[in-house]
């Protein structure tokens, strides 16, 4: 079964018109057949599936990374709070010992400024 399309071919230049002839186009000789269309559809579906899997894996890793960062921030905040408490205790101990031994406020201010807590 051949499907022939015949077109009348004319050239128009200015006011003149020239009849060149008939143009025949045979659709049955097309290389796009049903198996080719199916193959392209399957290949496209596989590509979309691969892209979807990659996006889901990236999202999973991204959420895991965010969770780890959040956990590390919490641990860091806890550690900073513990260090701050130890500094306060160290200052208190130093002030108590210095006041007991010397009783001089100038020495106490000097020690507190050098602790950097």
C-alpha cells in the first residue's frame, strides 16, 4: 500500500508565474515505522526513569546531610554550653582562691581579663 501525495510545483517571481511540474511524495518509504516509534518511546521512558531515580537519590542524600549538620550543630551547642559552664566554674574557683589568698581586687580583675572565657 503506497500513499502518494502529488503537489503542483510553481515558482512566482514578481508578476510572473512558472509551472515547473508535479512533486510526488511517497509516505510508505518513510523510515519512521511503528517499531521505531515504540523503540523511541521505550528509550525515553527508561531515560525518564533513570533521571527520576537520580533525583530521588540526590534528595535522600541531601536530607541525610541536613540531618547530620543539624545533629552536629546540636552537639556543638551542647559542647559550647559545657565549656562555658567550666569557664564560669574556673573563674569562680580562681576568684575564690585569689580573694582568700590576697584579698586584692586589682589582682582579681587582672585574672578575670586573662581567662578569655
